[in-house]
């Protein structure tokens, strides 16, 4: 049982396809997106890059709209999202409100503590900077 003051050391999340994603002590980038959000669509390749290039970072998507898992999965495929998309909004685990601006990305440290909220579209460089990583994208 988790009380309001405690955090799971290694939370596991369920994706829209029903799979379980274990965070494994990685730094999390939890990105809120919507199909109608042009900056979100422009940001997706940057997030895909981070997900592919940094083994110690786990990018997770959260669709902003109240859609079925099937609709979210179809949108994610259409938009070329290559990282897992969650079935439920996990922001409450870190006592964070649901974002009011899209895109928004939560940065959660490997210790499962909230570190930052990035509002607006991000680049690979800005994401790496927020993560304290060196730039790998040219």
C-alpha cells in the first residue's frame, strides 16, 4: 500500500497495448501530447531520438485526450511515436497536476523523484540538458 507521502521505488506502468513497462531505476521523461497539437507532433522525433540513444532514460507518452486505448494506439502509430504510450496519467504519483499546456514533459529521476516540468516543445539538446547529459545529436 502506498500512502500519499511515499513513492514506489520502481513503479511499473501499463501501456495502451496492455504491456507492463518497468522503469528499472531509469530517468523518466513523461511526455504529454495530443494529435491536434502541432508542437507535440514536431517534438516526437526529438523524443524518439532520446529514447533510442540513451539507455538510462525511459521516454513514456501520455495522450492528453479522453480516448480509448485503441484510439490512442492508432494516433501514436500515425504520428510515429516509437516510445511506450501509457494507458493512465501517472502525474499523481509525484503530486503533479495534469498539464494545462501541451506539450509538457515531466522529468523524474532514477530515484523516482520529480525533478522538473518542461513546458512547450523540446529539442534533443534541451532534453539532454534537462537530463544533465551531453549532446549526441548533430
